[in-house]
C-alpha cells in the first residue's frame, strides 16, 4: 500500500507524484439542473508505468468525476460532465 492507502503492484516504486485541484461542471439532462464540484486529485506514477489517480472531495475519498451519479435536484441519472478543468498545485518526484 502507498501513502494514500491504495494497493499497488509488489515492488513498485513511485517515480512522481502530482497534486491538483479539478473543478467539474455537471448538467442533468432530465431536469436541466447545473452544478459544480471541486475535487483534490493526487496522481501517482510508478516505475513500471502503473498510474493511479485518487480523488477526494472536501478531504473525503470520492469516485472519479465521470462515474455515474444522481442529480442532486431530481435524482435522475441522465447526468453529463459539461466542463472539467485541472490546476496542478504541487509536484514532487521520487519519494
């Protein structure tokens, strides 16, 4: 397991880590409701090419933004990502 509690292949070493903020806009095709969520994203690259992205929302683990989710207004699942922007905040290598 790595520092975020994610299982990684045996013997895999981290080559680089990257922390970013991602803002995602959603739209419900059922009721027309539009909303925005902010995620903290940590990307871990390993020597063997293995890559993991860990998403957190307000510090809690969260599914990726493109995972199915209900509309907070009507509960419908006809939700789509309208726009996604990612800002890199910290970069580090070889930990």
